[in-house]
């Protein structure tokens, strides 16, 4: 969701620095994970509302010496009759 020059800059930054992970957000849909080289990239969900009734929540990240672990924490659901 970046302009051409911004995406080139970000690609160069990730290529040069090779972080373990990069986090972006939020999207109003389920969290998406993809890789850019060895870097795990996450577009995280909204904890307020999401399209298609995707669960509400956040990404819980634990960083340790050998890497990181992530898990989704759901904080709410939509009612049957409403949003």
C-alpha cells in the first residue's frame, strides 16, 4: 500500500538491515503474514472492526534470543444480529 518510491525505499531498508520481523497496520481484515527475504512481515488486524466479520484482536509477539514467536489474541466477536 505504498507509492513506488516509498516501496523502493522500504525494500532497500529491509535488504540492507535484514530485520527478523517488520510489523505494519492496521488492516480491517485478518492479519496477513508474508516474507521479504528472511524478514517475516505482518499486516496486523484492527482491534476495533474488520471487514467480513474477521475476528477482532491483536498480535502478541515474544522476542527471545533465537527469534520471535507470534500469536493472535482475539478480543471480541461480532454479535449475531448487528455488526
